[in-house]
C-alpha cells in the first residue's frame, strides 16, 4: 500500500511535470551586448516575459566591446550578438559570414543622442576652425570617426588635417575640459552627465553627415546559425520588435532594467534622450555601408540586403 509521504511526493512530481516540460520546450539563446541603451529592448523582453511567451529562454550577457561579441558569435558563446553596423560591415568585407536578424538603435536627427562636443567655453565655431585640431573618438575607423570626417568635409573644413585620437566615451568630457583635445564625440548617458556638469557644449550633430536616419547597431548571427535556426530567429525578431515598440512608448518603465545592466545611475538614464529602434530594412543600413566605402574602411560599397539573414519573416 502507498503511504501518505509517497503519495504526496508522486503528486508533487506529477504537478511539476508540465512546468518542467514547458521549460524544456523553450529554445535557449544567449545574447552578447555592450551595456548601452540599444540593448534595452532585449532586457525588457527578458524581464517582462515577452521572450518566454515567444517560446524563448534568453540570457543577456554583458560584453566589453564589438570585437569580443563578434568572436563570441563566431565561436558559439553567443547565439546572437549586438554590435555597431561598422563592425559587421567590415567583417562582411573580409568574408566573415555575419548577417543581421533584428534592428538595433536608430539615429534620428530629431533626437540626437550622440554628438560632436567641445569644451563649454571653447572658441571653436565652425568646421574650418577644426582644421589641424585634435579630436577624440571612441575608436579609430568607427562610425563616429567617419561621421566626424564627413561633417567637417561637408561644412567647409578639411578632414585630412584632423588629428584623431582614441578615448573611451567616459573619458572624453574630462579630456575636453582639461584641453587635451579640442572636440570629441560623446553619446548618452555620458553626454547628458557632461552637459549637466557644464563641462561641454554640443558643437555639431555630426551623425547627420551619414544620413538623417540610419541604423547604428543591430543584432547579428552567423549565416550558418541563421540557416539552421530560422524559426527560432523569427520568434526572436518578433519579440524584439514588440519590446522595442513598448520601450519607445513607455521609456520610464525600462529605466531600471538598463540601469541594472549598465551600472549607470537610473536618474541619469531617465534624463537622457531616449533612442528609437530601426526596423531591419536596407534603407537604414545602406548609408553606413556607403560612408565606410567613402572613407576606405572597406574596399567598395555593396548592397545592404547582403547583410540581412535570407528568408527571415517577422511580419
């Protein structure tokens, strides 16, 4: 005869079985991302249950930079990575098989969250004043470098005379204030902190020289992973689109998740320009490819559709 303890244990196991089976049916995905604002939809989709409702068990991990993310995606540490378009464009030009599966941050001239800044009391007034000056960028040959060159060239200066040096975003305001550099590219939330402290002023919306709207970051996979996991990636793309729509409409709700992931004060995040998110469309990618070719980061331009996972359906 079954005793009471055995019956209870069997009953508990029976009740737990459906939950365990459901958990096992979720497709597991590890994402790699630098902790800045364009990761917010993934964090929200994870916290709010959007991913789980889509049938995905997602773990979002912090990575130090785009190079580390690309290596992690290529090696299988991450199923999906988030990186700047330039990193994936240059990888493609070198024959590395990366393709985008979801759009990331959208630069929109109406909401310029990343700008060329100068010291608050700097005498610099126009592009020609930058000729021969030292400018700080977070990485040489990245999009901030090309945007800076393109803006200077388009507004009466000569980008060939610029002295470009690398500084992390977080160090550029102090470098400007100390006079170590004459201008520098800064993005939120560091930009907002520096403006509040009256260390810097906005000198130019240099990203406008790329396009008035373009995709800055995106979520990418290897072409092999895309071919073998199309159904899972379609769920991922739909979930990301739903989450992006929500955080754009309810920015305050997402402050805490980004603050926890990025270790930035939530009050600072709440005051920054909240970014938009780009649909995965060629018109938002092509301008970045073209400026990479113009400034010889890649040998020649190519069609943006080559960077989108083939057959991906998210409608």
